[in-house]
C-alpha cells in the first residue's frame, strides 16, 4: 500500500492517503493455553522533499532508519481492532516567471504487517492441586519439627 504526490504543473495542495483496518480480530488458543498479548509490527518507508510531508499513524512508536521505519506494539489480548494510516502531501505554487515558487514531493508506503499472538500454557487443575498438597505437607512438617524442638528444651507453652 503506498501513496505518492509531487512534481509540478498543477497549482495547489495535493494529497494522497491510504489506510487499512482489521476489525473483530479473534484469537482462540488451543485447550491448555491462554492468550497473553498480541504483537503488531508494521514496516514501511516514507520520505519528503521541499514542502512535502509523509505522515503515518501506526501502533507503537516508529523507529526510522533513513527512509524506512519499523513500528511494533504489544496490545491487550482482548483488543479486537487494529488500523494504520499513511499519507503524502505537497504544495505546488507557480512563480511569476512560470517556474516553481514552492514545491515538494512525498511518498509513504507499508511494506509488511505481521500479527503475532503470544500464548502461555495454563497449568492443569491436577498440577495446581498437587502443588497445594505439597505446600500444606511442607508447612505441617516444619510446624511438627518446631514443636518437637521446643518441647525438648522445656519452652513454655509446649508439652514436655
């Protein structure tokens, strides 16, 4: 997807825009897994000369490297709409002598969009129960050991 304006010949403000939206995205992990986040990454390029401008609106903060950019952001798992916008605009004004008094060129494009769902395993109920049973047993063992240690030394409150 791209937009480009510029050059000369027609006086005035020239603009091209493009956008896309993914709506009602649904991510359904398999049983035993849960969705922890959704990462959106957009790559592209933009550039401008003179009074040209190339605005973009993407998730996250775009990192520019020359004309190219990468923007990435992790969203809440229940976010269901993702969109991005790009534009290119420039103004051309002809001077009295027929040459350009003010001009510009601009371009912007999206090269790729990736959507990655982050998932994590959900422990089974039996695993959680086994963990809790072990914790209770450990607490009981430590309490019994402490009582027998105190009883041997005649500490008040514990039977001898």
